[in-house]
C-alpha cells in the first residue's frame, strides 16, 4: 500500500525505521510506544507519519523483530 502510493518520503522513512529497529527496537524515532493489549507481550508501535504507523513484535531470545502491520489505523480519513 505505501510502496504503491509512490510517496518517496514515506518509503524512505519506513526504510530508516527498519534499519533503526536492528540497533534499538525499544527506543528511537517515531514516537515509540509499548502496546499492552496484544497477544504477544513485546508488541511495539512507531509512527511513520500522521496517518501510518508500524506495529512490530520483539523476540529477544532469537533477536528477531517481526513487523505485524505497516498501515493506517484510522481508515481513509
């Protein structure tokens, strides 16, 4: 969805956030927030821009970050 939009600034921001997640998934840019009401205990969120956010899980044992969602949570507003 984001790639198809052609918004180069947003695509670049997503790429930068993914690189940042490798170094420090719990801190950094994008209003990092620990999400409490998800099935997995280590679920986090980062803002991509005003309408989009990235939701991801952190698996410390294997040092894996799984991106769960990369889209708007506001609908088409």
